[in-house]
C-alpha cells in the first residue's frame, strides 16, 4: 500500500478524495494496531502511515483538522485507532510549531501512533462499556505503557527515543518547567501526554459524551491560556480554541460548525447550520467571526448537535470562503 498522491487529483474531486483518504488511513491503522504481529514489517507500516499523514496535512491543514475532529466524534473503526490518529496528527502539528529536529518529530509522532498498542482491544472495550473499569482492567491500564514498549521491541523497533516515550507516556511532568530544560525524552513525553489527555476528552465513549474542544483545552491549561504552559499554549495556537470540525453556538442563536482557523485562535471561520429555533438552514451561512458579529458564544459537543453533515460540501465551502473576497454572502455555486 502506498501513501496517497494528491497532486494528480482534479480540483473538483480532491476534497471528496481527501475525505476517503482519511477514512482509509484510519481503517488501515486500525488493522495494524489490532494485529501488529501479522504485519510483514511493522516498522515500515508505521513509517508509511506517518508519511500518509504528513501528505494529508500538507495538502490542507484546516481540511485535515476538520476531517480529523469529525472522525474523532463519529469513528466506526474503534476508539483505539481513532485516538491514535488524532494524537499523531496533533503531535505532527505541534512538532512543526516547536520546530523539533526530524528525529525528535519522528519519535513523537510514531509514539503517538503506537503508545496504546499493548491494550488496543481493551481500549476499544472500555470505550464501549458503560460501567467503570474492573480491577483487572485498571491493572492493565496502569501497566500498558510498559507493555506497549515491550511489544514494540518484539516488533523490532530499535529507536530508543520512540520506545522511551511510549514507555513513559503516562508520566506526569511539571507543566511549568521550561521544555528546553528537560531531557529530550521528557520533553516529548510532556507534549504527547498533553495531546493524549486532550484527545481523550474530546472523544465520546458509551460511559460519557465527549467534551467540547474548548472545555478540553481549559481542562488542560485552565480558563486562561498561560504561556508558561508551553504545550497547552502551543496547542491553542496550533488548532484554536474551537478547531475546524467542531461545533459552536453563536451569539445570534445559530448553531454552526467551524470550517477554518483565522489568525486569532478564538475567531475562526464558521458556517451556521441551524437557526436560533434549532431548525436547519436551507444553505449553510458563512461568518468570519474575526470581522465582528456574530461571535462565538460557546463551544458544543457533537452529541449536542442533531444534524447530518456532507463533509465534502463543508470542506469545499471552507476552501471557497478562504479565498480573498469581501462578501461571504456571494453564491458559492454548486458545492453539493
């Protein structure tokens, strides 16, 4: 299996292809994590998925975030693979923001893909059960970082940094300690740990709905984003308080979906889907919240929004609206 080549895709088809490619990547990752010992070359597969991920993000970061956050909320392949893909994508973006050397970036992203490989089936089971984990399940959760590290070693992973970050990814490190003062494995562990907790909070499980992305960030960094927490601050700077693919309520009463980020982390481009009475709009209504009214009043969880989405339409609408123009009311043409 080769990573996708997007350059040859016709413009009118590429966003439909982008959606299917994200789904294909998630499905292929699910198979690998569920049956890692059956892979002909496990390490080559992980590198292949990493390259695939990089190409998808490079093609259009906002579209990638939109599709990733939607997949996280509605995944059908199992929690473990969905969570791994969200974490790997966010770690890739964070590595870029922190300007990590390539070997550190590779270890971080590949650790994100594989940190829970020692409990893949259990992680999927826990996401589907309503009761609290049993004593045996709690014991497996406690020991899974080391079990994952050991399994990766059995799969002939020899990158010590990758292995160390997986083995200690639940280690809590001081959030106010400057990253530059930490040993490299601890620096990457802190980045991965924050992303892991954030991704877990936004994803729904049978025992609870997912939190909104904004609530998840604030659970990590507090009500005010503090620059002393470098990871939380960089996460907000990278994806925004309300990332593409998440839902918001506007101060005019509309419920909207975020399509693209703007230069201000709390003022993205959004498309209203429901009016203030909860009725679907005939056509999505675009708003640049950075330009004034309406503004975002609150973030919403996926479970709070009863609407079916055509993701191809939404992604293309976001691309259309991102082109320089003064009037977002202009008819975007046939986006369906």
